[in-house]
C-alpha cells in the first residue's frame, strides 16, 4: 500500500479582514476571542484542504498575544499543515496586523492546533503524510514531535484535573 503524500504548501490558507468597531473591546483592539475564532477557522480550512475530509479541533496550543490589533487595521492569518500523524494534523497559524494608512506591520500571535480528520460517522480517519519543502516548513516539521509530547503531557494533566473536579454542581 502506497502512502499518499502532500506538501505543506498545498494546505496554505490566507485570511485577511479589516478590524471593525464591532470586533473590538473597550480599548479599541480586536477581541481575543474573535482572534481565536479566526485562528480555529483558518486551521480547519488548512487541515480540510490537506485531508480532503471533515476535521475537528483536538487541541489549541497557547495563543500568546504579542501585539494588539487596532480598529481599522487589517488582520492577516496564514496557516498550513506542518506535521501529520495517522489521523491528526498539526497546523501552524501566524497572525499579522497592518496599519493600512502607514503600512506598519506587526506579528501579533502564533499558534499550533491539532486537527483530527473524521469520516461520515465522526470517527478518526487516516490523512496523507505531509512533506515540508522550505527551511521554515522543515524547522516546524522537525520540532513537531517535541510539541506533541508537550500536548500529550498537558492532556494527561487535564484529564487528572477533570477527574478531580467531576461533574457535580459548582464548588459543592
């Protein structure tokens, strides 16, 4: 059986939006939750483009807000699949803002998400292997197993906390 392969560039997604007043908080900057929604959206598109099947979000690594995104700026998200397991895909998302009036650009956030391909019964299904080509793609691909180990440890810790908290009514 021959394993299907695809290149990182085949999953590349770009989404650009202008930050409107309804997208901002009382400081005139983009709501963090809105940005997180955009991040999940482009990651899902990249993963679906790679797998050509529906996907679900399995995890989102920390989203560090490195620079505010102001009302009237554009926000540009770039995403692509960096690594694949049997049914899962790691997707890298980079967020850049641009002051459209003067051209100043800032790297505002970066995140890694794990997406899982699912079949029509919502069961995990195999995905093609991803092959990096550029130096950046190779660097992200080569460091993916280290990030996966951190995710696995975090998931185990979360499962322990969930068992300790249970489903009883809050703080009873």
